[in-house]
């Protein structure tokens, strides 16, 4: 009857050089082909290359277990029993009494503590000099320092970007604040002009904003007069009426239409004449200023010659 092969994940290893024991996983077996072998073949091997604490040592596997607790329990039993097999012989060598000093076999918990202390001491003893401070730093400290330096570099770049964005936001805020102030002034002026009325003559009042608009968009006196009449008269006031109330030479047979309100009409005509005179005066002043500047330049050039 054949026995089923077992492949345990943990082993108890005996280090011949140090005369110590450890619990290692199957993955620490260096040779990949032997790592796939069954437990009985591995336990029969006298010497195996095993990885422990990032180093490779030669050791012998004494026991295979499913968990670390099972392996440690076996180690405790191995230390307390006195069986006369090959495995108990190794334990007896650990617990033999010297002529000079008595050696007491350690328990599994003590072995585990010692191994942990050795591992920690090995990591701490491996130091790298710090070029900035001249001090010696451990591997873990050096790695943490590098990570912190990278993180600090990223944070500095992020801080610079945030500062640049803040400056841009401040510039935009100032720009839009000035723009809002300008629009508010224009709005206040427009609101004031909406309620303000201007007397164009004979007590005729016209909204100031509409009056300014009519003057700005009137390119000729005829267009200005037409726009002014539209502002001064309503549609019902001009319907069925004429400007002066006289007969038309083209339609002499037609009945004469009554004139529009003479007070408003005269006020509109006088205001249009005033606007035309003011515009002509400004244009004449510009022309005379240009001619005077031109004559002055000629006189200066003649004097320089």
C-alpha cells in the first residue's frame, strides 16, 4: 500500500555551523527543483542551501509541519524528550554539559525572540552615511528619508503651482473688480439719465438718454430732425396733419391738413438748428486748429533755415 506524498509549507532547520534552530517556509529552499520535492525526500537530505535573513546558509531539515505553531511545538518536544534517534542526538548536543560551564537548552519562545533580535540588529547594523549631516543611518531610515525627500519635492512643486494659481486669481479678481466698477458707473449714469428730462425749448421735455442717442446716431441735419420729431410727437399727434398747415403744390386739389402743435414744432426746429450750429462750430474749430498748427510748423522751419 503506497503512502500519499506530503508537501508541508514549513520546516524545522538545524544550522550546523551555529548549532541553532529556525522555522522557515518552503519558499526559502534555494534550489527550485528540490523545493518541489515531497517532505520525505527533503528530510532525508543531509545538506540543503536555505535562504534566511537575505543570506544563503547550509542546513538540515529535521521536521515538516503545516503551520509555524506545529513546528515550534515539535521543537519544544524535541528539547524535553530524550529519544535515541538521529533527531534527539542533535538535541542532546545542544543540551550537553560542558566541563567548564553548564549549557541550558532554550525554549522555542526564547529562540524566536533571539532570532527576531538578530534580524532587527542585522538591519540596524547595516548603515549608510548621510552626506548632509555626516551621521550614519540604517537601511530603513535611509529608505524613509528618500521617500520623504521625494514627497517633499512633489509638495514643493504643488505649492509653487498653487501660488501661481493664487496670483492668477488675484489678477483676475482685480481685473473683474475694475470692470464691475466701470459697469456700475455706466449703469448708475444710465439709470440717472432714464429719469432725467431735458427742456429743448418752449417747455418741451424729452428724456436725456433718448436725446443723446438721437444726436449720436444722426449723421445729417435731416436725420436729426426726423429723430427729434419722433421723440417730441406721438403717432396720434402727427396722424392726419402736416408740418406747417399749408397747401401742397403737388396736391393743390386736396384739402389742406391742419398743422401739428406749433409749440412743439418750433421747439424741435430751434433745437435742431442749435445742434447743427454747434456741430459746424466744432468742425470749424478743428479745421482752424489744424491750419494754425500747419502754419506754425512752416514758420518754425523757415526760422531754422
